[in-house]
């Protein structure tokens, strides 16, 4: 999977930009990441892990943890 990182100007509405990007052909998903608030990313990671455990998606959970460990 490939990712596209977009930096937005101060005062721009990230939700509007997200909705526009989602309308483009070939875009599977879009999410807003706030580098100034890393806590929000941590909350997303825990929520994803919790959901994976509920659905029994242990293989993806292990792969995600493995990716984090070996990532440079």
C-alpha cells in the first residue's frame, strides 16, 4: 500500500479536504493526523487494537505490532 502525505495551511478545514480527497478515483481511505497532538494517534492505535481483538483479527494485530518493531 502506498500513502500520500499532504500538509495543509494554518486555518484550512481538514475535514473538508478529507472529503474532497475521498471523492478522487483510486483513494481507498483518508485520515487526519495531527502531528502536534500525538495523543490522538495513540488513541486511534488503541481503538484499532481493541477492535481487532473483538473481531478475532489476531493475525493483523500481530502483523501491526511486528511492523512497529522492525520499522526504522
